[in-house]
């Protein structure tokens, strides 16, 4: 399997599933705006939350 590099030089990392959730529009807009101000993306922060949540709640 061959990986195609993106224009920015980073390797392609394909995700194989999506999670759809419903949020209040104002809350979603405020979250996305805050992410932009912090130079990150909403998706990145949600993934970070999920990974941290899973780690905190993993059985030893």
C-alpha cells in the first residue's frame, strides 16, 4: 500500500470512522472560534479529549 504525501509534507493519516454528535449551535460556534483563537482545530481537541478520557477510565 502506497502513502501519498500531502502538499504540506505531512504523511496522509486516513481515519476509518466518524462520530456524529448534535450540539447547540451557539455552543458549537463558540467552541470552534475558541479553537481558532488557540491555533488548533475542533476535531483535534475532541480527539484529544476522547484519548484522555479513555486513558483515565482504562482498567488496569
